[in-house]
C-alpha cells in the first residue's frame, strides 16, 4: 500500500518548516502530490542509481561506489526550504509542483565515488564527462587549497568554511523518454571519512558547539595532510618501482655481456 502524505505527521518531525510554509504561502496540496509522485517513481530511481553505480565500479581507479535515493521526507523539507530561492529566480508566484520538482531538485539520485589517491580524480573526471552529459561541475574546497587544476578546467570552485571537500557533477540522461538528473560526488577516502563525521555532527545539533567546530577544523587539516601524505607515498612507490625495474634491466644487460665475453674467451 502506497504511503500517503500527512502534514501533521510531517510537521511533528520538521516543526521548523511550518513557519516557512505559512510565510511563503506554500500549497500543501502540491506537497502531497509531490510526495506521492516521488514514492511512485522511487523504485525506478533505485534501478537507475544502481545502473550508474555499476558503470562507475567498472573503472580501475575507483575504490568504491555508494548510491542513495533521496528520502521522501527530506525531499519535502528541501522543497519548502528552497522555495524562497526559486522565487528569486523565477518570480514571486513560483510553486514547486508534481510537474517541475524533478527538474528543480537535482539530488534525487545521489552517487558517491571514492578513490584512494588525489591524482586519480582526473581520470575519474575524464571518464564521467565522456560517459554522460554533464550539466554542472562544482569543486568544493577548503580555504587555502590549491585550485589550479580546477581553474585550468574552468570548473566552478566553492570555498567551504566547514572544510568540506568533494567534486560534484550533475549528469543528465534519458533511461526512458523522461529526463533524469543525478548527482555524482567524487572524493578521496580521507575526504569521505571527514565528510561522514561532519555530516553526522551537523545533523545531530541545531548549531554545532564551538568546541566541536574547532576540533572539526583541526581534524580537517589532519585529513588534508593525510591525503597529501598518501599521494606522496604513492608517487615514491612508483618512482622506487621504476628504479627497481631500471636496475634489473642494467643487471640483466651486465649478465648478458659477461656471458658473451666468457663465450668469446672460450
């Protein structure tokens, strides 16, 4: 049986949005229709998320892939929260409806791609832009991060006070005759760890206490250093491997030369 939207139940969990509904004259009937439409499409979105994830998993530079479909209550909360912003863009009469919400909310399907070393991002980036129609790319960085590679590729850079790092892609495709937009987030395994902890703390507190905030920033610096160290170790390992191969070639050449000289003397 399909779940129905109940505004009283919803507001008991998200009481802070009641004022936004009243202030922005949001039509509750539209919220009900969006809620029920999304539930109807959710299985289809799940299949599409799995399809995208499996394509990404096939790439050797990818460590792991996670996917999720947006929770229906979170969708309604976001629609309420984003209404003022959309009215600035489209005009004061704008309302989210069943007909437009899929084009306006771009993270109904969320894919997270994890890689180990920072320099693997460029290969993943090339794969994504060559596989799907990319309509937007945003690099989230910490203040002070090196953004040269993003600037060279003309990628929008957003500096996050929280220290959150991740490159986000909005990709558009047509599994049926209806357009679907998915968000793909690409980050290192260290950035993933920080992002998960930061996310959990921010959802656990209406406002993060100062002591947690300062320790989060310290943790973020440690994570950034760990990323740099991992890349350094990887590069040193490659250089050492190249040198070992070169020495093996030299030793083999010397052995062959010694064998030739012995045969000549005999």
